[in-house]
C-alpha cells in the first residue's frame, strides 16, 4: 500500500512538471536558419513552328489602268477621232509570251462596254459608230490606240462628238500576262466588264 501511494505521488509530480513548462522549454531553442539553396535552372522554351510560304498572288499577272478621259490627241478630224496611250509594259516580248490586252469604254457611270463596239447613239435611226482599240508593240514599249469613226465613213455626228468634248467618254484597259492558267468557263473576250473585275479582284 505504501508503494502504491509513492507511485501515485510520482505520477502527479511528473504531470505538474510537464504542463508547467513553456513550449520553448519542451521543444528547446530554435536553431539558426540555413543558407538559401541555389536557384534552379529555367526551363527551355519550345521551338516555334516554321511559317508556311505565302501563296503566289494571281493578281500580280494583271495590270490595269484607271478610267481615262477620251481625248483626240492622236487624230482629230471630222470623220475620225483617235487617242494614243504609251504603255512601257506592253512590249513585243510581253505579247510573244502570251500577254494580251482588253479594253472597255463608257459614257454612263454604270454601263461599260468591251471594245470593239458598234453603237447607235441617241436613236435607232442614228448612224453606227465604231469604237476600237489597236495594240502596237515595240522592243521596249508599246501603245494602245483608241479610235472612233462611223461605219459609213461620214463625219461623226454631234450627238457622239459631244461625249468627247464634254469629257464624258472614258476608256480603260487591262494587260494580262500569259503565264497564268485561267481555266475559264468562257473566253475573256466573251466576259463582261463586271466579270473580269470580279475574277481579278480589280476595283470598278
């Protein structure tokens, strides 16, 4: 019985000692911080993919003019009025390699006609006027010559010549290289002005 009493006192004394100590006394003093470790190596960026090669622009094979006001600077007589446009790109080599031109005329803003054109002006009884374009090539340059005349060879009537004197008659041309396989549903000389502009993304 005495031994049991002594053991109980020893247990109680030990409990007081444990709970009476501070946290620091139990865990002991903290040590100093160690040195910071060496930073890790940055990861390598992935390799960028190679860009694809741009496709060839088909429009690079088409050259075109603005709408040009018709003037009789090449010939100006009563029955024949013509103008000439110098074109450095329209050479003999250009034509020999399959290049060609297409020309249009207009006197109303929303109506374009491909040349050559046979047209009665003003009424069904008016004489027929013929408007043509002729290409002339040299070694280092070329020309497009536009002409207006009546089929019967008589003097051009006032109802037509007024279009020229009031700057209402306008022409436009296209030069198309021969190295493009067009695969057209119909020949170019049967296509309308709108169809050609749409095919080559040319502003009207």
